[in-house]
């Protein structure tokens, strides 16, 4: 064995463990409000920050030290103060924007909490059901994607389907598949107030939150259904269907896609957003690919397998995505030219 290679790999393991601890400290920064308390960039001592945030000083001190060691904060040793660079606050303390990264800090601990059950599934088969995950996971999904739905769905993504946008402006119907807490449906309702929108999701907790959000927004043209597509009445048909970050999660993707196609108007369009992963492992061997394979093992793949599904996985890739769409009977299947570091977009015509 090569000693240099052993040493290099040991450093890589420490690096990755440091990343896991940094995400854990990020969770604490989000939950405690410390990121928000430091977003103005002003230097602050541990004592003053603890008082400002209403927290215990000793915990705040250790958190500041750890976040500084991870490179997330800056430390002035002479003054004894800590600060958050504006470039970091742009990502850490910008909830509701399309560049906020806080959802990852909830996702990490929530997903890893299921590691013992996933290990069991390695031996016994099956998987971990969606409802085994805590509320942090539902919030994480919202924080990871909600800002993009609000700021990019109508202003950028829907512009790739101008004829469908015209239908929605005129009062067409839209279907939000796997609606979660309803951010896609509500973004469509805000952009196209005449459109009638139906969202569905099998998770009752998510649907309850979606209904509450719709009531608060006064979005009476939006209806949320707890269940799967067969729980929605066959009439009416839809001009647009959106499947955002959930195709790879499905227990029966082929049947679901075929049923969606049957419920669409002639010339209607399905837009699919999937994690940006390549078809080849070699092209996914990078930090984002590592994150996605982890998401797959600890959630996406395992919850599909738990329901007897195929466990397509987070890194399903564009070839498999487009193949599923074509096999379901959609025509004119293509990848959309939408720029995103984290997601790929596809369109399929009924």
C-alpha cells in the first residue's frame, strides 16, 4: 500500500466528517436564529450575540468557534468578535429567495436520523416510508425549492411553454403533482389568477399546510387533494401539469405518467423538474452528485422501495426520465433550455 494514498484518503474522510458537522452546526444556526442575527455583517462578540438572540452564551461561543473553523464566519482575534460576510449571508440568511441554502441544514440531520432504518433495509429489503420522516424534512423540502418556485416558475420556467402560458392566462387548468406544501400551486395562482389549479400529494401533513397557505393567500381557485392521481375526479382535464422534484420518488411512475397523459387536453404539456444528474456515474462523481446519492439512499429511493416501487433514485438522469415520458405515451419529449446548477427540466406533450 502507498502511505501517501492512505494519508490523502484519511484527510478526505476528515474533510467529509467536517462537512457533516458543519451542516449540523448550520442546523443550529437556522433553528436558533443565529444566522438571521448576524446577517447584517456587523462584528459581534459571543456575549453580545447571545444577548441579542436570547440564547445561552456558552453554546453561542462554541457555535461561533465551530462555524469559524468551517469557514462560514470570520473572526477578529484581537477584537474578540465574529462576523458573517455579505456573500455568506446571501446564502445563509435569505429565506424565501431562489438562492437560499438553509433547507440543506434541515435536510442533513433529518435524513441521517433514518440511517438505522435504511441499514435495516439493506439486510431485509423494503425501505423507509415517507411518514417516518419528521417535520424538519417537510420544511427542508419547502426551503430547498420554495423560493425558486416563487421567483422563477412563472417568470422564467413557464416562458419555455408560451402556448401553455396563454391557456393559463385565459383561465386554463393546471395540475400540481406531488404538491407538497403547495408552493408551485400558489405561485401559479399568483401569476395566473384566472387559472384553476389542483394539487395532490399522498402526505396528509403537507396537504394540510398547503390548504392553510392557500386560505391565507386567498387563493380560492386552488384545490388540494390528499392522495394520488386516482383520487382526483376524471373530469376536468388539464392544460398543464407540473411534476417538480418527485418523478423519481414515485412507487408506480409508469402508471402515474400514463394517467396524467390521459387527463390532459390535446396539446397540453407536462413539465418535469428533476435533480441535475448525468446518466453516467463518472459525471456524477462530484460534491453535488454525492449529495444526491445520499438523498437517494436516505429518502428518495428508500421511500419508493418501501411502497413496492422501483426505487429510481435521485440520480435517475435525463435518459431514463425521457424514456419514462415516451413510454407513457407523451409526444415531443425534450429537455428544456433552463439554466440551473441543481435541476434539469423536461417537457412532454399530450
